[in-house]
């Protein structure tokens, strides 16, 4: 494909605004546009017309089926495909998509996670068309983005709370803007760009690793002689086979309207990244799900496997999904753009203070939004932020806030240039702030980058929490300032008060250091290192009241999510533990015993031929391996025994048991197995090693 073809294929498989404007009657197009932009329901007659036109367009694109595409609490998407065919009176068939089939669907909700909201005998669930996200054609089917709820109307998906939060923050943001005279703003949209990290490995080595197949991460694996120490993979030349995958991925994403912008090698061997241009958060969330699905399917076509687990390999960088979040108006303004003189931009400073105070007051909710068994392995590593939430603003904004707090004028530094020392090279203007890659929540010029999100996550969750907590601060600030008799005085007082009260969350230093951990504790910041530590905060009374007050989640929906997340955590570790036992008993032990037998026979033959030989090497290796084999066998039995005791009264007790007992036993078993791997001849080891996996894509 050539560059000239990109504009032709971009969005070609999407029923987007351009297509709707061309194909729908003008009055219907205006109604659906109103529905998208003003959150109004579409009338029945218009929906009938949209359904007919949508069906005709989809058939032209090769579709034979349609599906309501939704995002249950499984963490992946779900779909049930129905053909367009309907019987006709003459015994033939016609192709039809009714208004009812477009707008709503019915599915069996009992088989999806509900956290107790629904019982198996209460099976009915509904999908509802989300007109704010575009329908698209993929693999011969028309995909209609939908929300998913129970028979009683409770949310059973990731999308619904996001949609609620978008409406909420828009309403409150417009109140803030009106305080500053922005009467012409009709819409404020949270925007997101989700940078996606992933690993690509050869399918042949993947198929020989039961742990990768069952859990997406390696449960055993000694450190390879060469890992990422030289950092030569980062931004290095992309291998031809990987580049072919990236080219096809870009092309398919562009057809589906995904603004795939950047591709490059990441730090770890076999690790890569895709970054899109940021767009409206609901659409960004849907498109990220599409991206992950296409990564997996397209990788298979190239004899590769795409790993989206947060930590597929120990002692090697894990994968995140940097969530770049901002707020944009329909008049083209970014509310987090500080302008040339941020110290004089009162609107920006108030929005900034709203974010700072929201993050400080709701550290627990942000931490929960990135909690999972997989991400627990990644957070706090050298490639990922720690579990402590803090905000990086850079020197300039920190200086401005300090000056406001201390009632003094801010002395702006003159803009300077980067001195390279080579004549003929262009002069580079130095940015006002550096980047802090260790910060969980960093301001990066005109947006906040939430770097704690895991690579496999559905970004709807962190974004509905971000939207809600910031929207609540907007509401609080607007309530305080709307009836002010001296607006400027009260505004300045509010900004200063907010800085003083919430400055503990601001930190520009090294988030990896032990000193910061001690300092954060002094400041009273939370350090919830694991998912099991974090999740109980989700159902604290004040958090339930908070979400109910702003109509994002009900108490029932929150407890549902709490139970689902805890059960998911335990289920993942349970699968991993049983896989570890299976691999240790049926693969590692036999291969080590075979090698041990080989050494013993070698020593016996050597003694027979050379009676005076001491066989020191063989004897020491045999003793060491034999000792480790005994230890491994005992640890297998300990892990097996711990797995018989996982039934607990509550989901929290079960999660704690898996975290504190089962996971520890797994790690003990791994340590011994990895030591054995370093002693057994490579050709005798049970499965591909890290070196073989990480460097499996050779060209």
C-alpha cells in the first residue's frame, strides 16, 4: 500500500459521520447528529431509516451478518452474529435489519460475570445501541457498538459507566467555562490517546510453553545471558517480519477509522508499541479494544503471537498502556493547554487545581482502576510507576503553584535553546518541562498521562473514574464560584487554598527511589501494592456514596464489580498455580531426572574406563541437581496442598489466600526450577528458554 492510498481506505469500513451525511436523509442525519452531540434519544421512525441505510451500506462492504458488540466484565469484548436474512412470502429470503434489531438486543446474561446481580435462572440481559460510537464492518459482519445491562437495568459492562461519566463531566465542565465567559461552548469532551505496548514472539516457541498458552505469562524462566541491558532494541531498526505485521495492522486499523500514528520497538527484546492520535474517550475505548483484537488475529497470520499480558517475562520490562487524558471543547479549545503564560491563565489554573485535588482525594479509586493480577507484577518495576499515586507537573508549573501559594510573583525564565555543539544543525527550543517516566500521573504539555494502566486493560474503567473525580471537583468549584460577589478574589482564594491543601500529591522526583516511598508515607499517601490490598477501598462507604451521588454506579453495581474483580484475581492465580504444578511434574521433573541419569551413567562409564578418575564435576553436579530435585518435588507438594485449601467464606478472604499463600508457593517453586534450568544442558530442558523466546523473531 502506498501513502496515496491511506486517505482512500481510512474509515472505509466505518459508518461514520461522513457516510451518514451522504446516505441518510438530511432530517434524519440531523436527528442522529443531535443524538450524538446532545445525548438525546433517537425517535423510532428515524431509527428505522438508519437501520435500512446501515444494512445496505454494510452489505456493500461484504457483510452478511450483524452483531451487537459489547464489553462485559470479562475484560474482553463479546459478540453474537445474526444474518440479515428474513423469510419472504414466496419461500425465498430478503435481507433486512429492523429498527428493533439495531436499537436493542437480548442475550443470556447469566453466563457473564455479574458479581451476584443476576442468578443463572435470571438469565435475560439487554444490549442497547450506542450511537456515539460508530458501527463498522469487520470479517464479513456489521458490528454495532452497544451497552450491556441486566433485566433490572444494572450495568453489566465496561462501557455504560464511561458513558455516564462523559455526560457528567461535560455538564460540570460547561459550568466552569461559563464562569470565564465562555457562553458559546456547547460540548466538552474527554479525549484519550492510549499508547499500546505488546510483545511479539514466534508461534512455534509459544506453542511449547503451557504457561504462555494458559496464562499469557511465563511461570518459569531463568534470566537470559542477554536481556535488555544494552537497550539496543529501543527505537532500533524494526525486523522485516515484525514490520510486515505492523504494516498490515496499520492498514486494517486505518480501514476501521483508528488513527494509528506511531510504531516502534520498545526497550525489552521482542517488545513494541503502537500509539494513536487521541480522540473522544468513548470512541478511543472502543478503538483500543479493536486494536488489541486485531493485534492478536493479525499476528497469527505472520506466524507470530501477540502477548498483551502486563508481565510476560520476569526481570524484563512489562507492558503498559499510557492513557493520555484531556478535555476538549467544540470550539477547538483544550482545557489543559496552559498557553504561553500559564501563570496568567486563570481558567487553566482552576482546571489544573481541579485535577490535582481530584487525584489527591481519590488516590484509592485511581489505584483500583489499574488493579489486576497481571499488573501487580509490573507496577513498581523499573519500567512502570510504583503503586503510590502522585502527580508530576514539571518545574515551570510547580514554580507557578509555589508562587501562588506564597503570594509572590512568578519569575518566568527566558526560553532557551538546546546546545548541540554542531554547526549546521537546526536550533532546538527547549521545552519548559522535562519528562518524568517514573511518574504515575504526569502532565505532558497539554494532557495528563496516566502511566499505570496495564497493557491488557479495557481503558473504560480508568477513564470513567478520571471523568467522575474531576467532574466532581468541577461541580464543587462551580457551586462555590457561581454566586460569588467578587469573582476574581474568590477565584484566587480557591486556587491558593487548593494548592495548599493538595500539594502533597505533587512530586517531580524519582518515583522509584526508597526515599520517595518513605516521603510518601510521611505525606499520608496510599501505597496499595497489590490488587487485594486495593479492592476493599472500592466499596468503602464514602466511595459508594460518591458514585451514587453522581449517578455513575449504584451501590449494587459497585459491589458487583468488587466481587467480579476479586474473583477474577483468584481465578487467574488458580489457573497459573495449576499450570505451574502441571509443568513442574510433567515437564521439568522428567527432563531433569533424565539429565541426572545421563550424568550418572557418564560418571559410571568414566570410572569403568579410568578407575582413578575422581569425576569431581559430575559428582558435584549430581549432588547439586539431586538436592534441587528433592527441593522441587517438596515444593510441588506444598503448592498442590495449598490449592486444596482455597475455598473461603468471602471473595476477599479467597483473594488474600491466593496472594499470600498460593502466589508465594508458586514463586518458591519457580526459584528452584529456574536454578535447575541454569544447570541442565539446554537441549535437555523441558521447554524453550527466555533466550529462545525473546529472540525467536530473527529477521
